[in-house]
């Protein structure tokens, strides 16, 4: 059971927008920065968002991140079939003194 | 180019040990904190350990504390994970990952990942 809670799956049509939630607690999300990762099948994870809402160079602005209290959200607009992947949120948990991840959300672009 | 390459995985019996390595290239290894993250077959990501850029601070997941040891040799641009007393539940792909520097503040931002090395614990 993961410390951070994500929906197991989300889906939307090409061109539409989807959001993926990540719920935590006062010892993790509320207390530190959140990152988001995309993992395409058979590949290593890729950093999409860091420090809640910053995008590394090369990540399109279709991807966005936000945080409020003990929850964070990843938004993806203009969905493409190539966005089909597993998405993970992560942050530092000060009570555990460890990085914690969400269980992952599988995005299906119908 | 900036790259991380893991090695050292394999099939090992329960209770045995392995040493995983992660060779870094294309960046100043000694300036970055480094992590190990694992992923069991068909499962999500599980953080394993973190070591500070200078090796002076180390953190571990509760599930591996006392059995795994993270270390680094900055003269060889290499990160290590000594895994002892292996259990079936340690079966996973083990990734090394670089903690993002620059303007990043959070400890969970990993901007460079290796391709992973598979560890299978089985009798």
C-alpha cells in the first residue's frame, strides 16, 4: 500500500484534457515539493514535473502540475496516443525520512 | 552525453548477496545526490535509498534498512548498492537515478535514470 494515493486508471479521448490526483498527508505533500514521472511500457521513468509545477527542458507545456495542501495534481492537455503510460507522483516524507511514491496511474487515450 | 548505466543484477538464492553498480558519465558525478529506485514485475516504483553528493548522508526505505547499503566512489564516478540477505520480495528492476540539481529544491526530483538492472531472488 503506497503512502501517496493515486487513482489506478484514467482515460480520455485524443485532444482532450485529463487530470491525475495524488493525495498525501501533512508529513509529505504538504511539507515538501512534488514530482511527477511518466513511464512508457518497458522503459525507465521520465521526469515530467518537479518542485510542484516546474517542467524540465524538453517537456511540453501540455503537462502541468499543481499542489494544494495535502494533494497534488498532474494535468495533461491535448492528449495524444503517445501519452499512454503509467504516471507516478513522488515527494519526501519527513516522518519516514524517505522518498515516497504514489501507486501509479495508467492513462489510456481512447 | 549524460548517462547512467547499471550492472550487477542476476538470479540469486534467498539469503545471498549482490553488489549493484551504476556508472555515471557526461556530468560531474561528485556534485549530485544519487538514488536507487526499484520496480517489482508489474508493480509501481519503490524508492530504495539516497546518498548525498559527498557520501556523508544516507537514507533508506524501511523495507531495506539494515540489509542494503548505498555508497559511492566519486573518483570512479560510480554508485553502488550492496544488497544482503535477499528475499523473494526484493525481486525487481533496480534503477539508479540522479537527483536534479540547478533550481530544483525537492528531494524527489530525479532527472536522469539508468536503464535498470534486474535482480531475481529465487531458489
